[in-house]
C-alpha cells in the first residue's frame, strides 16, 4: 500500500511539474528554438533554464509536504506530553536557536527500523527535521543530539536551496549542450531522418551528461556534509557529533551490511568502487570522524 501511494504521488508531482513549467514557458513567451535556418540560441537557453530550474524549484517547494506524505512523518505537537517527543522537540528548538534560525523547524518522527534522519523544506525558516523510530531506539540521547545538530546545521546553512540551485544549473547545462550537439549530429543525415536522429542523440547525450552532472552534484554534496558535521559539532558539541558518527559506524558493523546496502542516516554506505564513490553524496564515515577529531 505504501509503494502504491508513493508511486501515485511521484506521478502526480511530475504531472504537476510538467503542467506548471509549460504554463511558465508560455507566460515568458519562450518560443520554439528550432527553425529551418538553425537553432535560436536565446530561445534554447530560455527553454533549458525554465525546465532545468523549474523542476528543481517545484520539488523544493513541495519537499516538506512530500516528505510527510511519502515517509509518513508525524509532526510533533508543541503541546505534547510524551517525554521522548518533548525532548526531541526541545533539543531541535534549542539547536535551531543557537544556529540563529528565526522560525523554529517542524519536528517529526516516522515509523521505520532504519537509522535515519533528514532535514528538508523550501527555506531555513520553513524547514522540517525528522528522525526515524529506529534511530531513537538504537542511539543514545547524546548521539541523537549529534545527529540533530548535523541536520539543523543543514537547515541553517540553507543547504536545501543551495542544492536546488546547483541541480538547476546542472539540469540546464545538460539540456542545452545535449540539444546543440544533437542538432549538429543531425545535419550529417538525410533531411527526412534528422528529427529522429536528433531525438535519439538528445536522449543518449542527456543520459551521459546527467551522469557527469550527478558527479558534480555529489562532489558538492560531500563538501556540504563536511560543513554540516562541523556545524553539528559547534551546535551540539564536538564529542556528541563524533559519537553520533561512531554510533552509526557501529550500527553498520553490527548489521553486517554488504557493499550495496546502507545505514540510511547521512546516507552512509560501505566500501564502494571508485566510480560509485564519485556518485556518493556522503563521504566515508572514517574520513568524517577523522576530520572532526583533527579539527581542534
């Protein structure tokens, strides 16, 4: 039932994205970029920018709502009398205040055995910090605080918006260069075959360029994880942040996960080949712990 709901929401959001961007292109007066005389580079650039950034920003705007729906996150009532919920709420709010966030993030819990925590939302003043029930069960209060410090640091750093901008730029470049090269390639075949060749070459190049773009995004993501670790250490304390990472490391060892499995919190995974490391959004645990231990 959960997968059916997730698939439905995924399709619904993508339909909404397509309709919204189509309306925006019409409102902006974006015209077809292909003519008998060649490519209109201005129109192509506008087309790629609207579609490249449009999807990324719509996803960002819906991120908090989608997380609640798809993950089943239960937002904690500020008036809760549950001791665990109240402690979680107070901890996030204290860390957020230390981080200079003016509007406190919503705090939620979702039912899952995985050790996971995440922060999402369109802006740092409209954020959601959520943890799994598995994380609360397997980690000590000090370790949980370290995890929360890391997630609040993401919010304070504006990482959700920054990642959206980076992804939007990559999307636009991928679309732009794929279409230019595909058009050039189509000029070497018969005129009646050009449209088909152009379409096929565009698809192949978008896939290839998207993989290269994913490496760029992943590189930036790994850098922001180091920054969030440092921020978590400043907010919750270096010892708690290190203990949180070591706790995740022990969980990884106990679970005896293989190369293709992961401890969900911070998207930590086991050993990977060099190519997969280029696509990894999070640095190895050992390196993160070493950087924190050597930072003072």
